[in-house]
């Protein structure tokens, strides 16, 4: 009977974590789409990491990726590979941020387009929140799910 409880706790935690991530991705992806629709001149500038694309195009691609992953996560939130999909997306976005830093880009990430450019304090706060979210999505969720699965396998071994 202990196995059933362990399986349920892994399933509940993963379902909640993956659902929360999907909702966050849906929100940020939607905000990116709103940002892309703005008539900000800066969005027509070349992206510092991909100079053959404009900032508008990069934001549109990121929004599509976020919304697509959010939809898949909501549909398959209990799949064993769902935390891996989250980790993959975080690595893609983290690599982009690292690349921008390596090419000498300074200033906050344009993660939400330029929705907050009139409020610099919110822009800085959003930048910090996105960094914090990256750490949580990379470490806390997948590590917790992995630990729960490991403890579940250990309890199975001890009952045999």
C-alpha cells in the first residue's frame, strides 16, 4: 500500500508543478504576443544575438514556443517526459540570455517585449523575476520530481 501513496504523491506534485509552469508560460507567451503587436520602433531593431532577425520576430518565435509548450504541458501534465520538456525550454531560453550577455548586451531582458518600458522599476523587477523563475524551473521542479521518483523506487525495492 505504501507504493500507491508514493505514486500518488509523485503524480500530484508533478501535476501541480507542470500545470503551474504551463499557466506561467501561457501568461508570458500571451504577454509577448501583446508586446509584438505594439508599434514600438525598438522592435524593428536587429536582435543582438540573431542579427538577421528583428526583436519583433524573436519575440514572436519565443511567444509561439512558450504557448506551444504550455499547450503540450497542459495536455500531458502527468507524462514522465513533461519535466524534461520544461527543462529543455529553460535551457533554450537560458542559452539565449547567456548568448546576449556574451555579445555584450546590457540592460534588462526584453522577455515581455516593451510592455513595461514606461515603468523602468517594473522592467527591472520583471527581469529579476524571470531570472528567479529560470532557477526554480531548472532546479526545484525537476529535482523534486526526480527525488520523489527515486524514493518511490527505493520503497519498492524495500518491500520486495
